[in-house]
C-alpha cells in the first residue's frame, strides 16, 4: 500500500466532487475542501548538490537520522525526567521529516489529529461538560481540605501524633 497514492486519490476525489443542485453557477468561486489544500511535496529537502551524489546523499540521510534519533531519545528520556518530552519528540520527528517520507506522513497525520482534537475541544457541549467536571473536582478538593483543617488544624500530616 503506497501512502503517497492514497493521498493523491483523496485529493483528486475532493476536487472532482461537484454540487448536485443547479443553484451554483459554473465558474463561481467555491470554498476549497480541507483535503484539497496544497501541502508541501513529500521527499528529501536536502540541497540539490547533495542529492546529485548518491554517496553524499546517503551520508546526509544517515546524519539526519542520527541527529533526529538523538533528539527523539532525549524527548523520550524527558517523559520521565523534567522537561518538555512530547515537544522534543515532535521536534525530532520534524528533523526526520526533512529527509524521510515516513516521518512526513506521521507528522501530517499528527497535525490532522491535533486539529481534530482542538475542534472537538471547542465544541460548546464539551467545554460546558469540562467546566462542570472541573468545578465539581475543585469543590471536592476544597471540602477535603476543610475537613482536614477542621480535624487537625495546620499540622503537617507527618507531624500528626494519632
């Protein structure tokens, strides 16, 4: 299965679709569907003089892979250590995407999913539910803190004698 041909078929299907009703005149400006928007071409973004020489291009790809791997490894370690782990991991993927088609496709898929999640989060019903759940959680925490203060005062938990 070739991912590039799948994307081309989706873009072609989006551009071929025409309205079935006769209310839109031919040649009138129509909004461009999301799938038909122009995305950068897939493939290597190495300079032309590097692409001309096969050994130089392979060594370039190895260098990009090693640098991207180091950045992704640092991001994975930051998932358990202090630091912006996911941001660094996606930075490493972006480094890989300068040279490898598979990384470009992963980044495109990730961008689509993040955009969809952001749109869902902006839905008024979802926002209302999240606000209600946050308020209930804060009330529960406030009640628990109040009970603790009423029972023990300002004593720290490790200094309570009971």
